[in-house]
C-alpha cells in the first residue's frame, strides 16, 4: 500500500516537472516498461538518444529494467539537450526507482526456491557415469572374449602341432621291407646266434614256446627286452641260410641262454651248418 502511495505522489510530481519544461515542444511522457525493454530499444522506439533516456531517468539502473517500471520518455524535439533538472524531477525519479529496489529484494528472497533446478546436472552426471560404466563393461567383455578366443586358438594350434609332430614321428618310424612299409615302435641292438630243431638244442622237441612247430621266422628272445609275440624285422646279419638283407620274424620262443639284448634265430638246417653263423651284431626293429 505504501508503494502505491509513493508511486502516485511520484507520478504526480514528475508530471508537474514535465509540464514545467514543455515550452512549445512536444511534451515528455511516462512509459510502463516491459521485461525485455532496454534504453537502446526504447531509444529506437521513441526516436530519442540513449543518453537522453539515461539523463531523464537518473535513478534507474540500466541493467535492471523490469515489467511495470515507470520510465520518463523525453520529447523527441528536446532529445539532443533534454535533461530533467530540479529537485522536484529528481525526487520524482527517485520515488519511481524505489519500487525497483524493493521488488529486487523480494526477488532475492524468492531465488532459493529455484535451486532444485540445479539437480538436473546431477542426473545428467549420473547418466553419464552409467554410460561410461556400461562402456567399460563392454570393453572388458570384449577383452575377455578376445582372450578366450586367443586361448582357444592357442590350444587348437598346440593340438595341431602335437598331432603333426606325432604324425611326423610315425612317418619317420617306418621301415620298408620288400616294397612294403612297416611302422616300428622301438629298435634293439642285439647279439644274435642261430639254432636248429636238433633234439640236443630243444629239450621239449622241435616246437617253440607255445608248442608250434619251429619254422623259418621263429626267434627266441628275452621277454623283458622283446615282448613275446612281437613281430620284428631283423637286419645286419650275414648268413646264406637266411633271407638276404633282412627278415621278418616273430618272437615265439625262449631259451635258457637268451638273456638281455640276445636273440636266437631258428634256421632249418643241420646243427653243423648253424654253427657257422656264430655270433653277429644285428638290429631288431619291433614293429607295431
């Protein structure tokens, strides 16, 4: 109520001051400002200079023009030298400016209510952190998948290498006999002798350990070195009663004097002929 009274007195006083200065020219006027008004905008709208507006409103803050503020608009004809003078005009302008200060103080009291709007950046920041976390998780998952793929690839490569090595080893551990290839699992360097079906050499008759008749290709072995029943290929001997270059045989016999790296090869000849064999160093391939 006090503000309304002040505005009324100020307006009346300012009106008197303005009438006192209108000597034949267009009279000055009062203007109720809007929120987007500035002295520059009003100078263009009313055809007066910014300086004239500032002089006519000495107690108005140019940066605090708000809706409802009463402004003095000098006459266009007096714009070049217009100046609101005298104590009456100054007091009227001051009275018009006071509501601005009061309303500004009230606006400051209302400002804290607008603070909740500051929470928006927090939400934005939380969303950004969530996006960053999601990106980190995706990258970690991608790295893990890559590591698994690399591990799988490494294992696969290792298996292939092992298989290839085993194949190569199998291919290397082969021997050709009369145009046929045989794989072997071991090689024994042995001292060989020869025996016959003579009763003096076979206490249980002309049969092998399993009771099968003695024949070319039968050999007696030490089972701890060459397992019984093993198929072998013997090479390195020199004897007319045996195949030239080497022979296939089967370990189906044993003998009391055959121990360690020793073999006894059956020859279908007389005892006198077999004695010519003597002792010879041979190589025994144990076939798969």
